[in-house]
């Protein structure tokens, strides 16, 4: 860059270019009486009819000259023409106009006295029509983008006059990047209002939803179907120990009732609702809870395998085969092979001479037996039910209280009570007869029970008319006419009443009994003579 101009080359500024100067500079053509140094010739070359030498000497005064080290330089003393000091773009570090020194006129006596740049000069930038002040190349704004409609100089209508420049560096956005367009306040306000509406609207919606759910759960009736079903049959298995809500969940899963709460309410409202038991029920889908409870209380809905009190194991095996659609004898073979793995207690194992080691442990009850079950699974469920019952009754602790040696003997006695008794009152008297005949001091029967039921069990029959010759001629272990004491084990599966009677017999001295009608009526006697009278009565019928 040279003293001729402030651009990147040697070309001087053009007065008509808005990026390099303003027209006011053209007005600075020679004032009246302007003199040129060096013989009246212009010091600098002219371009396009405009001369750098049009700058006035400001009242004929000249600039002092300095060397590169800031020392005063007198060309008259050295005899050399000094080279003007060059500045980058004519601007100092503060962004203001730099002072360009010029050689003093030797003929000017006041040439050694510097005058402030711009002193006594008219302000050519203060008018409305003037160009903006020149900007250095690095600080010039880019041309406006006419397509976008955005002026990089921002919203300022007029540039800052030179006199207002305080010498500080302008922000980066004003040094060529331009200001970012300011967003509309109306747009920001609308977005904020929308966010507020959404937040409050969502909150109110959530409160309303949870409030409705709370009302439904606390006050509204539970969902329920109407009517007695849609005609589609379904089988539902209710497991052991299931009550109330447990049953309701099973029914809801099968599509029988619409909700658990509706079933629980219907069960509580029904006077017999608490008597619902486990088992397999045949119901319909989409039943009202009340109609489902009613049907479950009816025997028509039960599809369980029912084991009656006193049923022998042989009959139970046949029932299981029939339910599972197996060949006759299948379950009995499984029982003989797997009985030790079915859950028998220790006191029920290792008894010699047993006809069936599982006898007495297929507890009388109602069992849910599905067509896909295996015989072993059904047997295991029955043994488990028996174990639960015998543990609850305390057979292992109470045997000695009735004069017996073990819970096995107590269970065997209960099976005899079940087989010989007819009614609840019969059971307790029958238990006393057994215990009295087992006593060592019994001189009436000499510890012989003499029960037809034990002999019938051995034979697999239920014959009440057995001749004395037949029965006295058999010496098998289950014949209590020829063997003292109890048989080797139970002869059937006793129920609750027989078990409780065996634990709580009467103490009235009963020693004999006779089924005088041969079927349902049993009469008891304390002496042999009373027994003979009852026997005659039986023979008469």
C-alpha cells in the first residue's frame, strides 16, 4: 500500500466509490490561492482527472517530516528528499485516520510547525447527502443481499459519523458478518402462550383421568356381564384352597365373568357363597357374576372326580381309568409301582402283608381331573390331601390316647369304623367296640374283632351273608375271625366323620353290634346274651 491511496495496491481511492470515500473529497479541490510545492507542480500523479494533490496545505502550512525512528528529519540539512511514511490503509490501530506526513515547504517559514489534521476544515460528512466515511478494507460491510431483503448493516439508517468514533473496536457482527435478524416478539409470545396452554391443559386432563379412575374404583359398580351366558361352554378348574378373589380370577381368565370384583360381590351376596369348593366346573362364557355363583353351587356344574367315604382303592383306580379314558387296571399298576414316590408319610411305609400299600391314603373328596392328566398326578394329589388331613387331626400324636401303638393302627381302626358304621352316632359306638375288643383283658371275644368287612375286603366283595364254615376256614391275615387284633392295614378310605369318631369314641361299655335290618340300622349290645338276641332279630328279617 502506498501514500497514494488506502487500498491494497497503488491505485488511489476513487471519490465516486461509496466503499472508498465520499463526494465531499472532490469538494476539496484547490482552494483559492493554493500553491504547490516543488515549483508549482503537483507532487502526486493524477488519475481520471482527479489529483491526490488537491488536498490543501491548510493555510500554507506544511507537515514536519520524521524518519522511521520518530526523529525529526530536515531535507535541507541532509540534502535528501525524504520518503513519505506509509500506513496500512491510512488507519491506525484504533481504526481512526492516520496522520500522513508530508515534506515541509522550504519556502514556508512556518513549515516546521505542524497543524492538527482537519483543523479549520469544514465537516463534509455532516450533511444528509454525504457518503459515509471511508472504511478500511478489513472493516467494510459486504454488499446487501437484495434477494433476502436483509441489510448487513442492520437497522441503522445512517452510519456513525467519524466524529462519533470513540476509538474502540467494533463488535464482530459489525465487522463484516452483519447482525442476525431479530425475531418477532409476537411469534415468541404466541409460542409461549401455546406452551402454557398445553402444560395446563395436559395437567387438567391428567387430573380428570385419575379422578375418574378413583371414582370408578371406589364408588362405581364393578364391570359385569348380563344374563346367564352366551351359550359357549367352558371348563374351569378351581385349585385347592382357592377362595373369593382366587376363584374370580380363574373365572375371568376363562371369560366366564367380566371382573373379579363383580364375582366377589356376588359370592358375598349369596348366602351359600362361602361353600364353593375346588374342583372342575362346566360353565358358560359371559355370565353375570350372580348367575356364575348360582351355577357353581349346583351339582350340575361339577365335573370333578368324586371319591366317596369308605371307597376302596380298587374302585378309585377304576374311576381314574374311566376319567382319563385309560384301559382298565392302568392306574392300579401305576400305584403298585410308584407308591413310594407319591408322598406317603414315613409311618405308612414298610408294613408287611398289605394288600395295597396306598389303601387309606386316597382321601375321599372332590378332585379336578382333566383329560390331559396322568394317573400318577391324580394319585399324588389324593395322597397329598390325605396327608394334610391326617396331619391336621394329629394321628401321630393321639394314637396312644385311645390305646393304640401308632397312627397306622389308628387309621386302620378308622377304616373299620367307616366300613361297619351307618350313621354318625354309630361311628362313635363302633369305635368303642373296636377298642374294647382289642383290650388284653377282653374275655368276651378274646381280642378277636370278628368283622365281616375285613374278610370282604380280602375277597373284594360286600357280602353280609357269610357262613361260619367259610369264614372260620380262612386263615388269611385280613380275616379277623381267625386272627386277633387289627388287620395288616386299612380296608378302605375313611372320611372325616369316621376319623373323628376313632379319635373320640364313646365310653359306655359297648362290646357287640348287629345290622338288624341288614342295611341301614345297627344295634349295639354290651353282653353276649344281648348280642344273641340281636342276632336272632337279624335272622328273622
